């Protein structure tokens, strides 16, 4: 059975992270699993967790009033879930529900934030990995918004 | 160089008659209203004797000359393409039969045209349209049959036109190839004659039937002099050096925005141009819905729907339309058909209501784009 | 029938032998020539001009050839008057057909390479003959990945074939949609998000992309970011078409005629024109 540290180390998000930072990060980590249908977090809850998905699939949903929930993004193996833990006011924006059995490393948001504030180089490591992912998500969302499959296929 | 001889007006008339005798439909320049157009002619009486055309950007007038030249003008508003590549043609008819139908192609008829008075630039334009319609992977049957027996009695220009620039485009003024007969009209004090050059075997046999005599040296010199004068007096110049690369590398030049403020997207240039070939198809039915026809009609890249695909027009601004027209004509054409699409006839300049001159536009695009220079 | 003597503007008569409702707005027609003459061979990616009596013609890519009957298959999206008329056709009905026209997907160039196919919306239809061509000689090719995006799950085409492609031929097939309801257990997100999730060697891969221009543009960016070079990327372009034989001038895209030089293009050949707006 792999150690927690080696699991964190092998996740694409923390690839090539220096050992001393790896140790700090692993200090906030624990192994979690969600059955299909479980909610991982819900909209407006306090955002306090950061997930490195190891296996499975999670749906991010929006629930417009008087309508069925709409899935706007899915996140799977090798990807991350949640970034609002890093940005005040630390609120979840969507519902996150496991679509199938999902295993993840859960990182305590407050714990990781505190360590980043104490050691800015660690902070830089985390933010510089987070930013490109958020950027890609934003571009993808913008593309989804333009409804490219609309009338022109 | 083909065989050279001299004929007079009377025998030019006989030539036209001879062509008609042999079943040709003779088309030539004639006055209609305020213009010299190409239409059915039967004798030299129909030719615009003593008339010339005064052409400038957005300007066309016919004016009386002080001589009796038969071909003393330059180019008509429309070109010969209206005969070879008709503005409208029915392609086929379809007849419904329950849930099935059958298609009846339109019968092809050979009109056996003889064009009288074709200019060198116009011969080049015909050769350019030949490449599009009958020398590619597919053949346009209507163009093919219209073109098949075409007999050309071409004319060397006795003067440079107000808007033309064949010298720049290497398409004139002298008729050099693809002709049956080439005439140079010479008007001296008491002498009005034509130097005739034969360019084909069948032309040779046609003129066997009219009176001619061999050309004397001074007559040939007179003809040469006329052509030299014409070549020297071109009013416009288009620099074709590296034009394809220049245009493709400047697709975002600010000049395109500028010309778009003047261009009306009226499509006159494409209608008048002897090489523009774009068309559209129209499917029509009668009121019972059992009888359908497919027609092909001239179209223009300046029309609203030219680039429509479900939900949008790819080129919806005048800027993109004008850019398409000019880059197609002068640049893309070279990749597509191994020659420029422009023969320098000047029609697009004459018939543009706001007088846009593509030689000017090319010169402007060759200049560096001032709006894009760095501000340091 | 001597095809060389054939006037390219005269349609041949074809009969509908089968219709399939593929999605809420797409359908497939199986066609056989009315006089039972041979259906011309076609390359994957080529298209025919389909004529609905009295209404008009549209260019539609060939989406396959029926295994047993050899009938042509066209998968069509109902977006206008002609496609709507075609959607009303039933078995035994007649339509007109001219073709095949255009360039094909570079199956030969894929040999000994990995292949990434990216499709958007109806774009999987023109790619399906390419997929079939790859499956026919599966051992000639390395990893094959099909990435497919559509607006919603109900817009996905040919989903019933995915399992065969995965199981029998070892092809990675991943689909994604722009948004979905809870019934959908698959991916949600733009199709480029699937690229990091399949395995292929970017130095030895040929990519074939078909879909809306924006989707193709971002797909190419993502492929380049993952290490692919432009000369191995092939896309398909679409423009207004009236004749499909290079006479009407409508389909011009820069110096190319989509009907003759395309619709399949190697990206590096048309790059400067693709990147110019309103061309």
C-alpha cells in the first residue's frame, strides 16, 4: 500500500514538487472516498477542502431555480476539484457530486492556506500550479458559452 | 507572325458577309443608346463609325471623332463573356412522378459565334475563362459549346483607353495569340485600310474569298507605329512584381478599411469584368410543384448571401468583400489558374460609381501601413 | 456510364433504401443508385451534392457505406429548407446526387502513426468513413483515440458504435458535452479537455479534426501544446457551395476552392488564411 506522501507526489498537480514542500503538503492530506451519488460539497458551503482526484468522476452542477440541475463540468482522474479554499470569502460556487466511485486525496484548506502564508515559496508553488488550471477552465467555459455546436455544426 | 495583307472597308464588309454565309453569328460593336456595346451585327453599317469612348474613373461617354474610324474606341461596358458564359442559363428540368422524378438536361446548341472587334486584352480574358471552364477537372458544357467554333476577328487598339493598362498586365495592345484574324485600322489622309494578320488555317481559307493584296513596307510601318503609340500612352500602371505575396502578406492593411468607406458593394465591377466568373444556382418550381427547373445565373462576391452558411455570412463587411475581390483577381488567381485574373481592360474603374481604381489600391497597399508603425 | 462524359451539373437519380433517426435533429439516409448502376468509389471525407426535388441542393459528407448492400450513407442535420426536405424522404423516395467531390482524409499518412480524431457535433459524420478505414487495417496504425464533443448528450451521434470501437478494435473513445442533466454519467466540458486524457505520442501522431471552426482552432492549439506539429494536423473547412466543381466561386477560402482543394486540408497549407478574420 502506497504511503500518503507518495500518492501526493504522484498526482499530476504536484508533479516535480520539491521534497520539503511535499512534506508540508502531505501534512494537510488524508485519503478519502465517495460512493456514486455522494455530494462532496454543496453550493454556498464554506470552501475548506482541496481534492486531488485519483480515480472516478465528479460532476459540478448548477441548480437554476425551477429547473433541473445542469452539469457544467466533470472532473476526473489526475485533475483537481475546488480552488475556492484559496480565495476569500472561501465559498463553494457549485455542487459537486460523485458520478461513480471516486477516490481522492483531500487537503485541508485552512491547514494548507496557513502553511502557504508562513512559507511564501510554498504558496508560489501552489498558486503557480493552480493558475493555469483555472485559466484553462475559464477558456473552456467561454467556449461552452459561445455555443459552438448551435446552428452551425 | 501570321500572313499579312491589306483589305479595305468594302472587303471588311465582305468578310462579315462571308462569315454569315458560313453559318457564323457575327457579334460586334454597335451603338445602343449612349454606349458602344457588343451585339448582333450584319455589316459594317452597324459599326460605330466615327465614334470613340471617353472613359475615366466612374465616367463613360461616347463622343464623335473627327474621322471615320470603325474601331476608334476601346472597350464596351460589357465584355464578350456575356455570350460565352451567359448571364442566365437553364441547366435542366425535372419532372415529378409520384415519389420519384426524372431529370431532363437542357439541349446544348452551338451558336457558332464570330466576334468582330475583339481587343487583345479581351482575347486574354477569353483564354483566362477557358482555363476556368474547359481546362480544369470539370467541363462547363454550355461554355464549351459556345466556345467550340468561336471565330475571332480581333482588332489592335489604335489608341490607349482612358482607364486601361494592358501593358502592365502584358495583355496588349498587340494581339499575339489565340486569334483567327487580327486587324489594325490605319487612317491616312485619303486612305482608310486594314492590315490583316491571319492566325489560323480556317481564317486563311475565309479570307481567300475576299479581295486583299499584300502589305507594303510603309503600310506595315504605319500599323506598327500606331501600336507603339498606343503602348506608350497608357494612362495607368499596375506593378505586378511580387503582387501575390504583397497582397497575401497584407490582408490586414489599413487600406482595406479605407477603400471600404468608398465601395458601395454594388457589384458593377464584377459584372463588367471580362474574367469574373462567379455564378449561383436557382431551383424553381411551377405552381403545381410537379415541374422543377435549375438555372445558373451570374453572381457576385459582393452580394449579401454569397458566403452564407447556416446561421451566418463569412464575409459580411464591405472590407472583407472588396479584399476578396481584389486578392482573388490579382493574387489567388495566380495559384488557381497560373495567371493573373486581370487583363487591364479598365472596365472596373470606368464602371465603379465612385471611381475606385484598383491600380491605385495596389499602389497604396504596397506602401507600408502607416497606422501600424511603432510609436517609440 | 462514362463518368468523363457526364455533365457535372446534372444529378444522378438515387433511391432511399433506409432512413435512420440518429438524434433529435439528425438523420441518416441509405442510398442506392436508381438504375442499380455502380455507386462510384469515394475517399473518406468526400461529399456529394444532394438534390431534393424542387427545393435545392446541399453538400453533405459521405458518412459511410453499408456493409452488405454497399449503399451510400449520408448523415444529415436538419438546419434549413433543403435538409428539411431531405428529412421528409422515406424508403423508396428519389433524390438527386452529384459527386463524389473534394479531398480525403490522409489515411495513408496515418500508417505506423498514432491517430487522434477530434469531432464536434455533426462533425463525427464526415470522420466516420475515416474511422472505418482505420478499423479495416487496424494493425497498420498505433494508438487511435476518438475525442467527441457535442452540446448535449442527445446530440451525440453513433454512440451505439462506440463500444465496438473500444472493445473490438482497442480504440480510445471519449465523449463530452457542454452541459448535461444528472442522467448523463459521462464527461462535461469542452472537447479539448479530453486531449490530456488519452495517450498518444505527439511526435508520431496524425490528427484529423472536424467541427465548428472555433472548436477546430482550440483543438489545434491544445494539440500543439501537447507537442504535435502543424503539418500532421488535418482539418475540414466548410463554405457556401453552389456547384461543387469549381465554377461558381462561392466556396473560395483564400486561394483554395473548398470543393476542389478541400474540404480536407493539411493545416500548415492554409494556416495564414485560417487565421485571417472574415476571409
